[in-house]
């Protein structure tokens, strides 16, 4: 088994390392961009300097169809935090023809510099101490500095394996529609466990409901001190990973229980049967799911929801929230056997449901002593009964899932609007997602 595992990981490493030509091309693009940016900032007498951040700066980037490269623009502390995005935009306008503004807690900018490269220009405030940070991005330079100090040689390869594995299993990304591992959190976890295998073995044997608490630099005396000092809102994730550069921060705070369990199952599966396919994105075979649903006498439906919100984290989180709400609504009348969600990165997402009708549901009514309310309840519902001094009704389910969706859409148009959903359609064409 050990030989097979080593063979698989060695083969995967060769595939996930970016081509030398790609890295050289990226370096040329970045050097040119940074030189132009810093030059224009100087001409405009804006005291700001750009630097490469993220995976490219830490040499932990994995091979992809296209690359997002982070460039941070560091402003001196005397600049108004609310104005630094405006100053960044002003500099970009001097030498970039076309770029996109992404709105958030602090606006940043996206530029396509070729078919494979996208640059994200992110304004930050120069800080001396982590507690001076006004935004999480202000910590970026200290993150790069720490990882470059700790992750060298073989550790870099182990980080690449961890990132590729998480990416393939849809657990990579701190965005709210993914709720997974950020690149930085994976880098820290590998620095702590020392290898990809040790990391996934630790995850695989973790007990459900028991938090994994890691303090690499031993900022705290014990786990109880961590739980007392770190903000409670940052302690909800299944992994509490103390940021070595800022002890009050949980670097894995974005990780949800659902994503963690999916990752844990992927770890167990890979350890049981090492296979390079575990590092390849597996598309959901909707044709097979539909065929199996029919075979098991279940209903299948594929839906597409569209939002008017900004592409990326905002649109993705709105669509995911709607999907969760719709699941709850379907659950009232159907047993959900299987479901799935896929956000396309733009303004729409597709989701599927495989369900079985509950045939009959029990609706809770008023207490039997509330005569007027009982009268109204009985007028609406024909088959009623009393239990523990409360009235209930039996309702037959005489509609299928498709009919339910159509009726639900009409009844809940206002609710959909409140949730920023412009459109919900039943998709007839079956494609993998």
C-alpha cells in the first residue's frame, strides 16, 4: 500500500506543478505591471507600492486552466482607509485600458492580462502590528513573509498536494458559497503536520463534533485559553487554526461543518484506495443520477437560479442561501434522497434534487380550546384529529416535484425578490455539473 501511495503522489506532483513556461510568463507580466504601477503612483505623488502576494509569492501555486494572481498595493498609514480603493483606481486608469471593479468591504480590481492570467489588485494599509489591521487583507504581507520562512523544499510539494486535493474535492476556497480551506490555511496546516499524508490521516481519524485546535507558534498556554480569547464567532468552524501572525484570528474560520465532512470522507476514501483521480475534479453525472432516480421510482429535477447581484462571492452566497431555503421548502412535502449545487462563478447556479413524495403530511393547528381558530383550521383542512389537546390535519400530497416548484414560484415571488433571485427555471437539458 505504501509503495502505491508514494507512486500515486509522485505522479500527481508532476501533473499539478505549473509549467516552467507558465511561471516565466507570469513573472514577466507581473514585473511589467508592478513597474508600471509604481511608476504611475510616483508621478501622481501617491505614496503606495505594489507587491505580489498569494500563492505566486509563496511558490505554492498549483497548475490550473487560468491563474488569479494577487497584487497588493500597500498604502502608508496616514491614508484614509475608505479612500485607498479610489487612489488605486486612479493609478490603474493611467496605464490599464480595461479593468473590473469588485465591490466589497474594500473595493478591489480585476484585470485580464492574457488568456491564462488574471490580476487582482487589492489595496491594503501598511501596518507594523497585526492589531492595526483594518481589513483582513492588511495582514497579507505578514502571511507571505511567514510562509516563505516556514515552507521550503519538500514542504512546498506537500502544500501543492494538499491544495490540489482540496480543489478537486470542492473544498478549496474561503468564499461563503464554498466555506472551505483558504490557501493560507492549507499552507499553515501542512507546515504543522509536515506532510500531506499526515494531514489527511489526522482529518480522517478526527471525531465528529470534536474541534481540531492548532496553535503552531504556541501563542496560548492551552486550548481553554484559546477558546476564551478568540472571538466566539471565529470558533464555529471544526478546525481552530491560530494565525501565527495574529493570535486572535482563526485562519480556518471560513470552513463549515458540511465542507469539512465532505473533505473528511474524501480523505478516508483516498487513504483506503490511493488513486490519482482523487486529485481530479469529478463532474456530477446528472444522466446517471436521473437514470438511477427513475429506476428507484424517485423524482428528479434540475433547476437554474439567477441573481442580479455582483459575480463572485456576493452572487455565490446569495444563490447558495436560496438553494438551502428551497431545500427546506421541498423537505416539507418530499423526502430528499440526493441533491447538489454548483455555482458557475457568474450570476447563476444549477441545483438538482432527487426526491420521494411523503404521500401524506401532518399539519399542526391551534389548541382545541381556541374555538375560533379551530373553526378556521377545520374550514381549511377536512381531515382533522386531536392529540394532547391540540388539533392536527392530515393532508394528502397530490402533486409531483415539478408541479410543486411551479406553484411555489408563483406563491413566493416576493420572497425570491427579497432573496435577490431574479429567476428560477426548470432545466430540460441534462449536462454534467
